[in-house]
C-alpha cells in the first residue's frame, strides 16, 4: 500500500490554469492508454481538497455541468475542507478538517491494503508530506506551458530529494515521472 500524489501537470509545473480550469488537459484524448485505468484499479481510498471537489461538481457531476456524469469514484473519498459543501447522492464521501494524520489513518483502514490517492491540490498533498505520509509522486507531464495557475506543489521539498523510480511515455503524448519520497 502506498499514499500517492498522481496528477497531470504542464511542463512549467501547473496543475490548473490561471482560471483554475483543466480545459487545457481535455484536449488530449488519452483513452485506455493513459495509465489511469491501471492506476485507479489499485486505489482503495481518495483524498482531495475543497477546490478540487467543487471543480468536479461544477464540471462533471452537477446537472448543468459541461460534461455531466455520475460521481466518478467507487472508492471512499475524503474531502478536506473547513466549509460546508454539498454531498453527492450515492457517493461514499467523508468531509473532514484539521490534522491529516487521523484522516490518513481512517483512509488506510478503508483502503484495506490498496493505495491511497491524493488527488490534489498541492497544499493538501503538502500537508500529507509534512507528516511523512506521502510515499510516491506520479506526474503525467503534458506537452503544454500554462505560464501561471495552480502550482504542482506550493511548498519546498528539497531535502532529502525525491528518488526517481521510473519514467515512461504514456499515450504517445505524456511523460510519466514516478518518484519515491524518502523518509528522513
């Protein structure tokens, strides 16, 4: 079991553009070659911040969304927020705030030996890292430059440096970089 930050990023290190949009990413039709089906199959629990959750609601789940669809995850999902947010019928959602250590413990139990996916954003991932709870960073680097937007990770992680665990070309478009997060 591993706690993983798996995300797409622009070459210049942004996960969303200046308008907090992912439209730049949807120009790529990855299909089953994206690596995502293989990744999500091994995920037993998910965590995301309020901004990510609200983006999914607005762009996918709500009836007036551009791409309406049901809640996309079968796994239990923790939404870390200090605000009251609407729930999604039929989704296994846990709204939580505060220290990520007990949240991670609950997620680990729910994951039952499968991986934990930290969807984002970067501040949420940084909190897990700060408590030694992040094991891997998996980046799908898209061949675009956004110039500004939501940074991949808005904090310094330099000592010890991440350890490159693998690289591969995904879908003929993305460069997937897989890093282990060393302890100590």
